[in-house]
């Protein structure tokens, strides 16, 4: 009979890390970009090598990491952003679990170059052991900010690595989708994305200019022509207090919901063949909102049966009206009073489209 043995500490760490980085490349890029945004970066550059298979580097011009934190940043559950679980409700920064860097140490070759404003142009290069323990630090030239280099992702999980190699094209497309979402929604942040094939030079993929509006960002990312096929969405409605719990306790301001963004004109010929450009946000945080997606697509179908809309929709609502802490990757969001919200959404979107038809009857030209 086989003896039951405890799993070796290192393996546990690897398995758990694989769960944090559950969405593969998308999770890696998302975590690193969010760290840059949390550090107040106004410029974020993402460099892929071989679509991310060989390397992913995220370079920001944010606050940098202070020397007193070097030892702890990659240790599990160390985070400068949260001290207790109770803080989760009010958390406004993107990252809050202190797991991304720790997981990347267990899954890849991680190297960080960082400099705070007072240190630049001198910076520090940091390397870590698989456990997240600091392995080495050395002085190097660096501008203010942080560059995180992730090489050979999933090298310690051979099955995941093989799977990634097999699906790299699709994974890379998904990653670009999420980067487009961040670049679109983050006003005042300059995004630039590059890819370098195994044999060849680094080439730009897309870039934004640090614009003051989402509109300009969308134009930079998807092109001025794409923008001209869109109508601005600016829906605002109140959830009716039909349910107990949150709604009963809610203050008036907590019941207001805004949906801000862009959507394809509700006219045949103005949509897209596939629902491939649909981005959703909650208070500026990119996330998956299948219910909202379904509701919007359903309304759009009434006006354009043959196509799917481009959707860029930021749902702005009180932080009490949803939970972020649903999935390990923080991308799935639980909206309270969802059914209610979807009904109101459909009504106001239908209104918007009806009015659009009346005011711009020849908008196709
Ligand atoms: P979390 O973001 O949940 O705190 P991470 O593992 O992503 O956990 O990062 C750990 C810590 O490392 C952060 O709390 C932050 O203090 C520091 N850090 C990570 N990335 C950056 C960055 N790009 N700029 C400045 N500090 C960073
Ligand atoms: Mg983080």
C-alpha cells in the first residue's frame, strides 16, 4: 500500500502559484501592468519576445521600490496594499493579495530593475529564488520606475509550459485584448506594446499617447476609422429597491449606476463580424462581465441582426454594489442585484439606440 506523504513545500508553492496565474499569459501581463498602475506610472511599456513565450517585460515610470522592501516583495502574501482581509471592501488599488511576484518566482525566471525618484539614474537589479527569497542585488543604471522581466514562464510546470507553447498564438491574442482594454481605459497613461519574434526585430504593436480622454485612447488603439463607427454610451439609471440586503441599506448615491463608453452604431453594416472587441470594466478595472455582455448584445441584436457590436463599457457604481474577491485572478466580479441591473440597462440602452435612429437616420454615410 502506498504511504501518504505530505507534499513537499516547494511543490505546494508551485501548484498554488499556477492557480494565481490561472489564465496564463493574460494573468501575468495583467498583474504586472496593474502593479505599474498602482505605483502611479504614467507610462507603461510592454515588450514581448516570441509572443511572450520567451519573455514578457513590463517597464513603468512609477514610484519604484524602496530598498527596505527588496527582501519582502516576492514573499507570499506580502503586500504593501492591504493589512487585513477587512480592508478588501474599500480597496481601490488593483493588486491586493501580494501573490503575483511570489507566484512568478515559482514559475519563471524573474528579474526586477527598480529605482525611486531619489535614486535615479542609479537603480538596483534584483533576482530571486524560487521561494521568493531575494537571491542577489546589484547596482545598475536605471530611470525612475520599475522594469519586471519574466522569462520562461511555466518552466517549473512542464505540462502548463507545453500547453502554452501549443496555444501561444491564441494566448497572445487574448493578452493583446486585455492590454487594449487597459490602454483604452487608463487616461493619462501612455501605453506602448512591442513584440519581437524569435528571429527578427522588435516591432511596435500599438501605442497610446497619454491622452486625457478614453475617446482618444480608443482612437489610438483601434484607429480613427474604428472610432467613427461608434456611438458614445452614457447611460445612467437607478436600481429599484426591490430586494432586501444591500438595496435596503443603500444610500441614494449607492443606487446610481452609470455605463460609460462606446458601442457600434445600431445600424446594419456598422457592427463587426464576430464579438471580438468587447471590453468591460467596473470602475475602470477590466473584468469579465458575461451578464452585462449578454444584455448589451441582446439589445444590439434588435437593431442589427447580422453583426456583433464593438463594446467598450465601464460600469461605474458604488464599491458596495459588487465584490471583486470572487476569483483568484480578480477578473470575475460579482454584481449584487444583477437581474435588476440588467433590466434597467436594457431599457436605457434601447432608449439610446431609439434616439440614435431618430437623430441620425443617415448615419451610415
Ligand atoms: P500586490 O500587488 O498584491 O501587493 P504583488 O506580488 O503584485 O502584490 O507585488 C508585491 C509588492 O511589490 C507590491 O505591494 C508593491 O509594493 C511592490 N511592487 C510590485 N510591482 C511594483 C512596481 N511596478 N512598482 C512599484 N512597486 C511594485
Ligand atoms: Mg500586484
